[in-house]
C-alpha cells in the first residue's frame, strides 16, 4: 500500500498491490494497522454493486472518514472540499480500478460514476451509518465536473442537492 497526497488536504490516493494468479488476482484491500497509520479505525464495511455503467452517486460529505476501493470494475471518482477552508469548492477527480483506493476524510464530499458494468465498490468507514450529511448537486456548474458518458443514471435526491453557492450562503 502506497499513499499519495492530493490537492485536497487529507485526501489520499492509494495504490494497492494486485497479484495475478492462475485463476484471477489477489489484493490486500484492508489492513487494520496500515489504515490506523492514516488515522482510520474501521467500524463498518459496506459494499455496493452496480449492474450498469453510468450509475452516478453523490456528492455527499458524511461525518466519518471513508476508504473507498472497487473490487471489480472501474469508477470515475470526484471529491470536493466542503470543509470550511480556503480551498472550499476545490474538486479533484480520479479513475479507480481494482488496484486503487481513496482515503477521504470527514467533511470532504465524495461521489463516483461507474465506468464499467458489474462494478462492485467497497466503503470502509470509521463511524456507523447515520443520515447526517452535507450534499451538493453533482451537476453544479461551478464545480464543472466532466462526468463520463452521456446517459447517466442518478437519483432525484442527488440531482436536487443544493448548489455550492447555496451551501456557501447557508454557512455565512
């Protein structure tokens, strides 16, 4: 596991070693001591499976740290600084496959779009689920995220999230 800093404070892009074998591959996706070095004590592991490419989820900032990694397929991930910092609104995007992971600290918005069918995405978190979250419209013009594909599938709830500017005004 090799962690690399990104342009958003606390967000880490992590390279995972995938070892091919005769019948596929093996990777160490979770290692408690290594994640603890990043400041994360995992209490819950969630798995989401998506049959189709073009499924978009987010942008959500929950009150917990997240460790995200696909175990099959590929995703386009976008993270947005939503904490009260000078970098508020900064966006960074990544393409993640089975040899990649992201560490996203609490308060940073995360979202993803499946790039391939049959994508399975793992979420390890350091707090149990609660409905509390900050959300932003993934199609906000100010964020200017260049989502892949033309026929995206998303929830009406995500599309109805406030704009970044609305969130700014709520905090003022």
